[in-house]
């Protein structure tokens, strides 16, 4: 059975807008490092203070929904 990848939404805390979506395979080790490096990349590319970016797991897409 193939596991669905975990999906994450990245938000700008100052505007509460979603700024990025990311899928991370369940079997990938270092998932936390991928999330943190993506957060840093978004901050640099968009000129946003890194403390203003946060991410949550997108549970709306679980089980094919």
C-alpha cells in the first residue's frame, strides 16, 4: 500500500495568507529539515521575516478528500 504524502501549508503570519504548499513523502527521512529549509527559502525569496512564516499540516486532503 502506497502512503499518501503529507501536505503542508505555509502562511505569512502578518497577513494570514497562504504563501506556499508543499508535499513531503511519508517515507522521506528528515521531513522536519525539509519544512524548516522551505520556511527559510520562502523568507529569503519574499523578503519576509522568518518569524512571520509558519506551517501546518493540510488535513483537508487526507483520504483523498
